[in-house]
């Protein structure tokens, strides 16, 4: 990825399962005291503002370790790996090598421009236990969605596709519940930054489920793509964030303040 140091590519998963019951309000553990990774991660968290609070009704974008994950053991059988393809095999080999070296995660570094964050360089961790969920299509931790977002940023840039992306960690319901004003400011700045883009996309976690949200400022519309649309979801807080951010954006652009239209009838597969 251009200008982003991701140690190993995050690939498509290969098996089916369900893990949304493992979405919890917790945070990833940083490496031991005094490590460079800990300092970098600490700086990233401080730049993001307040920690996510454990308020009732705010599902977390982080996941518990899958009880079926056994550290150091293969995550897939040989047949499953062969059918998954070379990229998955490469990532699986990286995991096994990391375990042999007593590692527990992958360090992902990115620049401010990628996700419009506060520091010039920031980072996060992808736990090996989260890779198990990826390979087995179980609960997707926010770290995996951030990797996918960075990958999409790189791909759209290479193909000159006019799309902007937001950080799924900041756009999760738990972060919004913790500090809504911070998220409103973040989205308003993004709308200004991406003024020449045709649309802005981001993954939004609400009640343990990921939804794709597309903001088209020119059309004053927000589209919600939900693979489980049959289940009723309350997007009230997210709508509040986007509406306030759009009003702020209109004020800065000195154009008429108009309301966004939120469309939730789209279904993605």
C-alpha cells in the first residue's frame, strides 16, 4: 500500500460462521512496557480523544478472542488453505512464523492522510486471534475493517476513483456514544477534505453488526447497505452525527443549509 506500512496483506476469509455475540466493549492490549509499539499505539489513542465508555446500548467494534482459536495451531486445514488461494496461504504462513517467534499480533502503520487522523503517523494492532475470525468468516474485529479500508484507499487511488473513506473505528457506535462532538468534527473535516470526491464511504458498527454507509454530499443523501436488513436497526445517533457535520460543512462552504436524506432500503450481499 502506498505510504502505509502493513506487514502482511489481509485477505478474504474462507469459511462461514457467526460471531456477533462476541462483540464486546473492551480494548486491545498493547505490548509490554517500554516497547516502541506501545508508545505508538498510546499516541494514536490519545490523538483519537477519550476512550470508549461502557455505556448501555453501545456495542463495541472490538471482539473477544474466539474460544476455538488455539495459538500456534493451524487455523485452516491443508485442503481449506489450498482452496482459499495463495494470498491466504501466505498470511497463514506469516501467522505460524509469528507464533514461532512468540508474536501475538501484526503492527499496521498508516499516515494521517489515509484516515484523516491527528498524527502524521499512527498505528494499530491486528491480533492473530482476529485472523482466525477472518479465515473462518466469524465476528470481524474493527482492526480487520481498518485494514480493508486502507486497502480500498490504496486501490481507489491507483485507479483514480473519486471516493473518500472514513476510519471505521471512529465511526463505530461505541465511539459516537463516547464522544459525539469529536466524531461530528471529524466527519465535517472529512467532507471539506473530500469536497471533490463523488462520495464518502465507511463501515459502521452498530449492535455487533457492520453496515456500509455511503455519503453523497452533492445529492444530500446517505445510503445504508445492510446484509441483514430484515433486522430493525436504530441509526439515530449516526444520523445525528452526519446531519450536524453536513450543517457545519454547508456553513463553511457558505451554501444553504439543507437536511440530508437517509435511505435505508438498500441491501448488500
